[in-house]
């Protein structure tokens, strides 16, 4: 049976996420709905069985120990499972083979700051990133002067060495990665001086990032194949760009809606007026109706942030605060008294509100449930 790691195209030290990504890629190519060829369907079954084993930590540990990854000591669910494990302990096959020198690269994560305007309408950024790239000196082989890796004389190309010890069970054979070749099964006698045999070097590269309209803090943009190149020039991982949005001076974002608070005088609130506010589209005229109360809101449709993956936009909500003057001269006091007298207002007089809105309306609703 083919090696599970070879079937999925991953290294033996691959993480769970790397195994999952490799399986998803192969499944899309080999699925019977896509390719009905009988040979391809059989390959799909083998790949699925390999993923089921390697994605389960216990089954993977059993498989790495030389077992099949299925069944167990109690049930013998797989005909060769127990035998494979015993072979690994008592001198049977159990060899896992050498590690591949060409392995997939790691993903990379960077954070990019944008202001509210850039987040609302999208932008582009050119960034400089230090990452692992393929060594041009040796064409990612790790070998200098067109030389080639040679078989390790210690492990004879197996990538591991075995040791026999005695125990109460008898002779037990254990395997471990070869210290001479680090488990590769081969050594590089003439390593590249640029990359020291790794096949990749650290370098600075410029990347253009397109940031779509509607992003907000925490959103991530995936750039496939722009992460770190793997050892031996293996396929590069992905680059993830995480968005960090800077707070605006006076506009507050809530989802795709924006909020702004303005203050007007009592006279303007009573008589009505027109004011100007600064939004994402520049200066906007806002009509204040006569009799506007403090805490009122005015909704400006379509003046907010662009919806992600859409052309429509949220709203700009204007919160109106009626400001009561704190310092009056004598003439102003007299005018206000005359105004109160003209309206029949008396000192100490209050008006109870029966409106359902506001804090007290919510409390009233809670008590009458």
C-alpha cells in the first residue's frame, strides 16, 4: 500500500492544517463527480483513507509507529493492524522511509493599517516583506556547482536508524531519524554557499495588495502562494493580510453605518435650520426641522460604508444634541423670561412624558411583561 504521506503529498512533520489543505486540493481533482475514470476513483478512495488516518491524532500516531491507523489491539479492526505494530516492535518492516527534502512552505501573516475612507472605498498598498524565497544560486537544489545529494552511508538511504534493546517482552526494535542525514536518507556533500543547503534564502520583496471596499478591523485577505517558499524550493504557503482600521476623528463606524454627533442651539432646534456635516462624500447639507428634540436622529441614506462585495452602502446617522446655554447676560435672561411668560410656563412646572421610547420606556416594558 502506498505511503499515506506520499499520497497526500505532505511531509511527515506536516501540521493538521497542511494535511487538510492537501486533501481538499486532491479531493477537488479526484472526486468521482469531476473525474469518473475508475482508476481515478480508486485513487480518490486511497487519498480519503490516508486523510482519515492522518487527520486523527491517535490513528496518525499508530500509523507513524508502523501500524495502519485503523482498528486496535482489542478489536483487530484492520487485518494487518496488530501485525504491523508488532512488526515495528519486534523487528519487522515498520520503516517509514526518508523525509523529502522538498516540502511546502509556511503561511505568513502581516497587518496593514487603513483609515476609514480607505476601508469604505477600497485601496491598494505596496508593501515590502521579508520572506523565504527560492535560492537562485543553486536553483533551490541546495547543492553547489551542479552537484547532487548522495545516499547517507549510516542509514543506507532509509532516513532512520534502528536499535535493538531487551525488555520483559523480549527484543524490542526502535527506530529514530538518522542523526547524520537528519532523516532525509541523503547528505549534501557540497552545499550551496548562498543557502547552506536549504534551497531557499531570506530576501525582501515588494508586494501589491488590493484592499476591497467595505473591509474592517479583523478582516483577512488571502493571497495564495505569496507566503514563504518551502525547503528545497517547495511550494510557497499563503500570505494573509489582516486589516486594522484607524479610528476616525468624529465619525464612528458601526458595521457599515456611520454615526456623527452634532450640537445645535435651543433657538435653532425650536425654529429649524440647515447645517453642514462632513461625511465620506465631503460636505453634506442637513435640514433640522423645527421642534427638534435633543437625542433626535436624522438618517442620511447611502452615505455610510460600502458593503463588502457589493456596491451599495450603509447610512450616515446624525445624532442631534440641543445645547442649553450655561452663561446668560441680563438682556438674554430677560428675553428668556418673557418667552416663558408668553408660553405660560411657570417656575417648578414639569411635564411627564408618556412616550414609549427612551430608557424609561424600556423599563416600563420590562415591568409589564
